[in-house]
C-alpha cells in the first residue's frame, strides 16, 4: 500500500508490476521494463516512487504519477528477491539470492554499499 492508503502495488510473474487505485479497483499504471518475474514491490515513504525487485537480477525505481522508469539498479548476480525504501526515502535496499544485499541512492541510482555475510 502507498503511505496514504490510496494505492496498492502488485508484483507478478508476467514481468510487470501494477499500481491500482484502492477505492475504485482501477489500474493506474503497468510498470514495465523487467525481463524476469517481479518478486517484490515497495512504495517510497512519500508515495511518489515504487521500487521493484526482479528475477532478472535488477531492481527498478518508477515514478508513481507517470508510471515511467526512473532508474535500473544493477549489480546483483542472481535473482533480486526483495526491495525496500529507507524511512527517509533516500535509499533503496535490495536482497538477492546471490547472498548479498545492496543499498542504492534513489536520486542517482548508484550503488552505495554491498552487504555481505549471508551464505
């Protein structure tokens, strides 16, 4: 759900994510660009962005208003299984089956840290 509860984002095996209006049930946007199943979605704290995690080894950040892709977050060597915004909305964390997590800067799309230690 978006922070204001007005929209919900869904992940799907058809390589897309969708944003729906909760009150009407109408589709607002289809978020396209992944080449693998989308495994996870997350709204930014201000509700202006949606991040997606995919089996194509990437995460993406989309503009909720337009549905347009803002950044592709690259660097994992296996499926990205989870994505989450930081409380201030400035970072996105991803988790992958490559046994790492990564932190990205939302403004630039650049990787900030690779977190290792899982086996």
